[in-house]
C-alpha cells in the first residue's frame, strides 16, 4: 500500500516519462530480433525502416508518430448526473465501466484513437457499411465502431460477453435504443447456456455486414455462422492477429464462404509485457481480413 501511494504522489508527467524510458530499454532486444527477421524480406521493408528509426510499437508504421501514447491528459473525462464516466468520441457520448478510473479511461481512449487512425491496419473500413444496413458487431467493449456507424445503419446487433461493458453500452447507445440490441453472450460454434452461434441467432434475421474482434474466437464464430455468412452477409471485417495461424485460417474460411478477401494494409506486433520472453517469429501478423461479395 505504501508503494502504491508513493507512486501516486509522483506527478503524472514524470511517471509518463519514466514509463517511456523503461519501455525503450525493455524492448530493445526484441526490437533488434524483429529487425533481423524483417531485413531484406519483401513486404516488410516499411516495418524494417520504422524499427530502424523508432522504438518497437504494436503498430510498427509511421502513422504512430502522430501520437504520444503517454500524453493522455488532454482527453477529457466527464461525469453525468448519476456520476457515470464518459468521453466524447466523434461528438457522441461513450460510457465506460463503473470500475474504471479517469486515468485508466484516458489511456484506454488514447489506445482506441491510435488503433482507429485511418492509416492504422486495425482501422475498420467504415465506408464498406452501406446506408440502412443490418449490422452485427461481435466483441464490442466500449463500442467505438458501432458508435461510428450508428447514424447510417437500420439495425445494430451488439454481442458483448462482459456484463460491465454491457451496462456501459446501454448508456452509450440509449439515444438509438430503437435500433440497437445488446446480446450478453459469448459467440461460439454451438449455442449453449452462455453462448450463441451466429447461425442460430440469425436463422430468421437478415444480416448485411459483420465485424468481429473476439480475442481469438473469430474462427469458432465463423464456423458457427456458415449459413449466415454464405447466404446473407455481403461484407465483413474480421480480426486476424490473435493467433499465429489466424490470418491464413480466417481468410480460407471466408473464401470458402464465397467472399473475395484482402488484408488491411500494414502489420501488428501483438506482444505484451507478459509475452515478451515468448514472442517469436514470424512476429508480424495481418490485422484485419476484409471480405466482400457482389450481390448484384
């Protein structure tokens, strides 16, 4: 407790500088390993050049230099009349879990802003969602993607298994409650007590577009949605970076379901403090697999 309280009295600006210095030192060896792996390899030229001039980053591309991940104090966190915390995201109120403190929210939003920069490989292609589309968002958390498209869709189905996030999402999407449905279940191959498959849920419901970021469960989701993705969905954006084989496997499934596919431009280095010692080749992963069909 003494250590925790001592850290809190250190000015935030100094703490942020210390974090940055520590991070640069900690990841130096991993950065060098990735540079050795990418050097001279076709398709990885931009990544090699970036790492040669910069610290290792989750997104090893030049756009990241527009941001200082530690400069979060400019992000305003507000409280509503019931003391629920929110930020303004593209002019709309985005609520957060009750358990999250303001500083945590600021850091979270900074990560979201970086992730959804138009040059980021993790940026969902909003223009692919057509006006009046019926849309499913699998793995929502704070709901930034749904909030970005809510004005133009006719129906949005939100699948989020975390009850705290679901509570926050109810507040975020309250202005559009007539066209938003929040489903507090896990997505899986088959339906159960706490799970639901895509085919079971959408058996008698139309669906035009799907986005999925469900922490490595994208493949079970797709396998449990064969009929829906084959016969109904005309566009999708599926995260592929959670496991080594996911980019290839997800793309293969979508091709089998009749989609033309491509990956978003760029790569991700999905490492963390916990995985640093076990993070191995091929290091770089494609981030989104974009699927499209011609329904003409």
